[in-house]
C-alpha cells in the first residue's frame, strides 16, 4: 500500500509541475507576462501546500515520523501565510487575484489527472 501511495504522490508532483509550467506559459502568452507570472506564483504556492498536506497525511498515517507539536496550529498558520503572500503579491505587484487562484488549482488538476490515471491503468 505504501509503495502505491508513494508512486501516486510522485506522479501528482510531476503532473503539478508540468501543469504549472504549461499553464504559466499559455497564460503568459495569452494574457501577458504579468498574468503568467501570477499563475506561476499560484502554482508554486499550490505545490508548497501539496507538500505540506502530504507531510500531514504521512504523519497521520503512521509513516514512522512523529507529527509536529501543535500541528493543528501549524495547519491554520500555513493558510494564513499563504493568504498573506497572496495579499502581498496582489497589492505590490498588481497581479489579478484570478491568475493566482487559477495557479492555486494546479494541485487539484493534478490529483484529478492522477485519479483518472488510476481508474484507467489500475491493476487489480
């Protein structure tokens, strides 16, 4: 079970990176480099959040690593940090929130693609 989880997580990471880069390029070409950069920043935040979530799942699932003390507080704090980064980027760089939001959905797209991959190619 752990091997299939690790393989799926690796595929999700690679898919997230590919979708993030492709989305940033397409968005940059279509709407301009500033919007493309906003998408790329959103995709990077999405990857950071994916890493944090996979670490939390591993800690809960008993991977051998002890969970951090106060992990509930850290979980709440990380969304505050992401929100502060998004606010700063929108206010300082004047990037539209829609570009950042689209980039933040990169991990959702990657998980959906992985689910479809598992449905089509899963061996029983």
